[in-house]
């Protein structure tokens, strides 16, 4: 039986859902994490570094949520500060210098909207990532693994292709926020989720994302190992395909991808 949109929202937010770090360790080897933006500090809501997938070096950047309160406080519930986005950009520019393809893993309700984050230039950091990613001369593959919320997600998703796990969502804001704005009633989030077209299946049908990674097979939930095996093989195939494309043509296609919206 097909799940309703708000059921998928709940699954995307599930505290037991695989985190970016867990996925990195399943699809790659030798992950070496880097820290800090070299401007202000280290934001633990965003993790990133170098790893190998089937012997090929890649840069992987992910938004990290926690599995319990202590870890979520450390990771700011997966809501990055500007220094997190600047750290991500530093790693992307490093990847370009050494010709490593980039994989981003996205799971955030949105960028942190606190006063300190605004004072340190949250909006500018997100805009800078969009500007720089649009012109990087290396392949970029972005994967929504849980929540893909607003500009906080888009700041890591200006890629050659964007994929989603089956039980993930991608939206301009949360269903609760949508309902609060449209009907002045956040309790109508279930109804809002149906209207917003935020599920992986709907977004694939509209051409917003290129691929949906299955989490079920004929109604049976797949194990994390099965999902990650499929994801790893798909990533390898796509990176090889993207690396074979001329840099200028790849950038032009990336530009046209987003202009088509």
C-alpha cells in the first residue's frame, strides 16, 4: 500500500534513520574528516572529508543529525550555521583543486536561523555556495537522505544530479510551516504535505530529481545493507559517467538543469 505524504515526512524525520556518517562508512573506505572553515570555527552539523569508493578518491560532505538529545545538541539538530556552509565550500574548492568528484548527503530541516548565525552571514554563506557550486569543474552528486529543507538543503544540492532516498522529502519549508502560512494552522500539516509535492516519487515525476533509491521492495522494507549496496553501485556508475563528460559541457548541463525549473 502506497504511503501518504505525511507518513513519508515522519519516516524522513525518524531518529533511527541512517545518518550521513553511517552512510559514509557503509559506501566508502578510509574516511578522513576535516574540520573548520578557517574563518570562524567548526560547525558539527556539517561533516566532510576525503574517502575512497572502490579505490577512487572522492570528497564527501554531509549534514549530520544525532540519534539522541546529547548528540543532537552537539550537531544542532542538523541545522547548519554559516561556518558549516563555509567549511563545505572550502572542501569543495579543495576537491576541485585535486580533481576529486563531490558527493553531498543532505538531511536538514533548514539552516539555523538564530541571531548569531544571521550576524555571521547565514544568507551570504548559502548564496556563496550556490554561486561557487554552479561553476565547479568537477562532478557533483547530491543525495537527499532524510529531510531536504529550504535553502539549508539547496546550499549543498546545486549538483549535476540530485537523488533522493525513497522515504525522504525535499521542500521549500516544512509542512507545518506551510500550513501556518496558508491556513494559520500548523495542525493541518498532514493536509499541507499532500499539496506540497515533497516526496521522492512526486519530485521524480516532475523532473526535480533524477533518481529515487528504493528503501522497499514489493512492500518489504530493505535492510540498510541492501540499500547501501544499491546506492554505492549507483554512485560509482554515475561518477564514472560524469567524469567522462567534458568539464565545460558538464557545467553547461548543470546550468540548464536548474534553468529548467
